[in-house]
C-alpha cells in the first residue's frame, strides 16, 4: 500500500484541559508517527505539537479528524506527493 510522508501541526488552547485526550489519540496512531516535537507556551496558555507522519491518506485523515474534533484543538496537515511502499510485503 502506498504511503505518503508529511507534517501535522497541532495547536492546543489551554492544554491542561485537553492534553490527555490529545496524547491518547496520538498514541493510538503511533504507527504513523516518525517524529514528534512539542513546545509549551505557558505564558500564552497554548501548546504546539509537530508530527512527522508516514501513512496512507485515510489513516492520516482519521488521525487529524479525531484531533480536530477536540474542543480547543486546531490541526493542519501537509502531505508531500512522495509515496513509499513501506510495509508492503512484496518489497521485503
């Protein structure tokens, strides 16, 4: 199955109230995540998370959709046109 590489940006307003749910969703989709960087901005009461992802568009869309449905969470994604066959048994 073809997979795409991209970036998911997440901004969380008042992270203390929702960060546990955000982390649970990210954990449930850990198979898509190549890297993660999180920056708290305590003075503005927001948190910023950047995820580097690799997966099919359906799985990445499910991840971003679940995150975006949380109150106070803004999600944007950018996927490259680059595709890989990661996980395809015929290429092992």
